């Protein structure tokens, strides 16, 4: 597939998104931008959240991870399922009862202004890094397979990617996102399904033959229970996955903002339950696709693509889809799926970051009404600039599989949020509010030290995603020290 054809498909895709944005963004008030007037159908939100949750990271990085981890990622995904149930029946009732725009307003009502801003700060850092991870992934694919052919620098690719998102989100905000995410999720699921079908056809295999093959046996282990010391042990992965879901969805303004556009609490809970069930099935399909990609690569005597001279598993799927002569059909569905997956996550992150900064730090609702819309638009542009700078920096510092890197960062940045919300929900204590930020930063510092300790210091124990609940626990214990009746 030629770079020109790839670029044409991308342009056509964004024309569709801009058309949706035009229809949904006619009323560009802050109420529409932040809450979509709380009129979103729950099933629309649930379907769109699949694409946002998976993102381009799952679309490319999870299949590429199969060679090293087999299907052990499903242990984490099953943990997600437990976490989503906690969100549906513990957190959502709190948010709806308080009628919040930003979920961190709960911390203000519970503890005070410093706690509110501390929680919002950790979300801001977490989501900037998370959104940058996701956009970085799509940017390196576009760079490798399109813009390098025209000697366009990586920095220009990043600026273009973020600019495209800004154009269709700056008016309608979350109302536009609910509808564009639905379309993007549809494209992504079609892409992964058709990719499996087309690659199987090339290998002259049926789906059942593939699942029964000896080649698939090398990649299909899901549960790892040999040693509790190992990072990928079932219990550690499940618990880590559960808390990752609670934090990266339930304590995350990005994911919760869509839920809060539903008409009622009951609708939001139905959305969360159905979304979590479908997500397990979709993740399994991605892992099966990953095994299929490696089997195809072995049969074709193909090695991992290189980026800056080093093998990059994240580029295996795009390399096979775009450069292995499997037909334009596979190339087109891959591109649509990649773009849909990447931008369905990044556009909602940009909207959520704008919402959180306006509500949590600028108190936009207390400003003169004639200034509110202008202020929101300025913040929106500033967040775009921050994302561009962070994505560009990732090119020089990331040396691991992107999905693993994303989940590792989450263990550090979401822990304080977990501790704050848990303390607020599980106890009746107030806090000495001015010291809350010190407790949270101290917890992150301790976890950072623990996470970088050599395994021999811990008797061979490998710390994994259980660092996230441990981080939350340390924050919780620290908050006990500054409690008041």
C-alpha cells in the first residue's frame, strides 16, 4: 500500500469525524462540552467506551506482546471485570448523588480544597502520560509507513495528529466524543475481525484448525501459577488488573465523564456492566490475533520490524498488514482500525483534561459567564501543546512494549487517587487537608524506590502490577496519620 493511499484513507476518515462534530457541536456551551446535557443513551456510551478503553495501545501493542507473555494478559483482563463491578455499584452511585461535573469534586466535599486539587493533579499527570502513550503509538506507525517516505520529521507527524483531534473536539466536547467513539469502536472491531479472517485465509486455515494447531499451542497459555515470585502470577495479575480498572476507569475523569452523560444512575450502571463483559471477549480476540501474527511471521521467515535499529514488537501488526502483500483489503481495515482505536482514546482524554483543569483548578463555573467559553477554549489549546511535547519526548525515552509501559506508569500515578477515594468511602474521618499532598507524594516516592529494587534484594520476588494497590495502601495509611475526628 502506497503512502499516498494511506494518507487518502486517513483524510477520508477525518472528514467523517468532522461531519459528526459539525452536527453535534452546534451548541458549544460549556454544559454541552462538559456533560452533553446528560442525555446520552447508555448503550451508545457503553459501545463507545470499548474503543476508548482499548485504544491504539491494545490494537497494536497487545498482539505484539504475545510472543513474550503468551496470553497471560487475560489474567489482568479478568481482574478488570471485577474492578468494573466495583465501579458500577460503589463509585457511580456517589458521583450521581453529588451531581458532579468532575469526579474530583467528591474529594472537595469530603476533605477540602487541597485534597480536591491533589486528586485532580494526579489525574492530570496520569492522563497526559496515558494519552501521550496512545498517540505516540499511532504516530510511530504513521511515521514508519507514511511520512518517512516524504522525509517529514516525527515532530511534524505528532503535531498533525494532535491538531486533527483538536479540530473536531473543540466545539462539542463530550457530546461529540460519545458519537465519534461509537463510530470508531465499530471500525476497530471490524478491523480486528477482518484481520483474523484475511490472515487465516492466506494461511489456508479455518479458525478451528488454527485453534487446534500445534503452532497455536506455543502462544495460548493464559494462567501462570508456577511461582508466586514471578511478575505474571495469576493472583498478582488478577489483583493488579482489578485495581487498574478501578483507578484507570472509576477514578479517571476521562472514562467517568462519558458515564456521567447518561440520563440516570441505573442507565450508567447498565452501561458499565455490559461494557465490562464485552471487553473481556474483545481482549481475548486481540490476543488470538497476536498469536496468528507470530505464526504468520514464522511461516514467512519474517523478523520483527526495526525502529531506530532496534526490534519493535509493536510494529509487527502494521508491518504484516501494510507491507506483506496480503491485499489492500487488509491494509485498509488495519488503517481504519488503528486510527479509530488511537483517536477514540485520545480525543476523549483531551476533552477530559480540559474539563478537569477548568473545573478543578480554574473554578470555571464561578467565573463570569461571558468568560467561561473563551477560557475553556484556551485551556483546550494549551492541553494540545502539552500532549505534543510529551509525545515527542517519548521517542527518546521509551524502550519497552507500550502496553507494559502504560500499565507500569499507572501503578505510580493512580495509587494516590486510590488511597484518597478509599479513605473517603471506607472511613468517616476528616483530614488535615493542607498535608494531603505531602502524603500522596511520599507514597509515590516510596513506590518508585520499591519498583526499581533489584529482584535479588527481594529474595527473587518480581514486583508487578500489585504495586498499584500497594501504592493506594501506603497513601491510605499516610492519611490515617493526618486524620481528625
